[in-house]
C-alpha cells in the first residue's frame, strides 16, 4: 500500500477536524456519560427493587413508596441508556462511512496474489 493511498484515506474519513459529520469530543463524552450514568441509575433501581420486595414481605409502610421509587428510577435509568445509545449511533445516511477505514481496499494485485497462494491446489490435500 502506498503512502499516497494512506493519506488519501485519512482525508476522506479519518480526520475529525473541521468535518461537519463528526461530533466534538466534549459532545461525544457527554453522550457517553449519559449512557453510563443510565447504567448506574438502573443499578440503583435494582437495589430499590430488592428493598421494595423486602419491605413488602416485612409489611412495612414504606413498601408502596419503595415500589413507586423503583418504577420511577427504573424508567429514568432505561431512558438515559436508550437516549445515550440512540444519540451515539444516529447519523444521517450521507455522513456514514462507505468503507471500513481499518480494512484497506483489495487491489487487483492483492486478489491475484491470494489466488496464487491459496487457490492453487483446490481440491487436493497436501
């Protein structure tokens, strides 16, 4: 692979400076933080669920309030996880990469080398 080919690829999809299709680093961190905080809130909802089950089994007056808190915290946590996921993965179709930047394009020469190396004795066992 030539150096010209590599530099051509990096200007098409690898750089984020000045490219309108990429988020700023601070916005991307905020989106990731929202999703991560959502997982923490869901974990708190699970703890509240255990407490609510225990309070209900022990006939405590706080059982009803714990169930209400569990439902509210659970919904908020799931909404945060879903929001983070949707915002992190959504991009207009015209801004999506059309090729994998880590997987270079296969040239005719590469294809021929592959055929010579691996397809030579097809059907025969060595």
